[in-house]
C-alpha cells in the first residue's frame, strides 16, 4: 500500500474535481431545485395571506411545502414540472382529430346527417346495421345449418 493511504483516517474520502462543477445538487438537477424553491415560496406567500390563525397557516404551509417540494424536485420523466406542462399544452394544441371518413369529407358529412336526432344507443345500432350490411355484401350470407351438413 501507498504511504498516503495508510496515514488517512477511515472516514476520509477524496472529493473529485468535477463534483462541484456539475449542474446537480444532491443528485437532483439545479433547474428542479430552482423551480421548487420559486413555486414553494409563491405558494407559501399566498397561503400566508389567507385569513387563518397562524397555527393553521403553519400546518398548511408545512404540509404543502413538503408535498410540493417532493413533486417539483422529482419532476415528470426527468423534466421539470413547468416543462412537462408546457409540452403537454403544445401537444394538445397540435393534436389532430381523425375520423373514420378518411380524407373524403363528403362521406363524413353523409354519415353525420344519417345520425342526426338519434340517441347514442340508436347511433350505435344504426352503425352496427350498416357494418353488417357491408360485410354481407362483401362476404355473402352467413352459413346456415343446411349448408354445413
């Protein structure tokens, strides 16, 4: 063994040079810490202005601070909570609505006109009847016992 290693106490641990230069604090990204501190501070400030007894305020603040802190530090799939919310809103705005009618909108309009004034159950029954008629035309009648024997 090396002479330096023998003289070190047992609880000695050399901190690597890049430990402080990373963007993590307690193995959690700095952006998560900043977001958690800002939102916890804003929430506590809002709760403090509610007209409650100070003891109740402190209880509410402590419970919310711990839970919000955990949620904001944890994040969603490695992203901060605000990033996740922004991307969810963008995804909802970009979402397209697809129909069974395909590209031809005339077919869709004709299908919707056929269902006008019907309840959900009636629409379902009409749709099933249409599909059965289509399948009967395409594949013929369903075999009966006479045809099977």
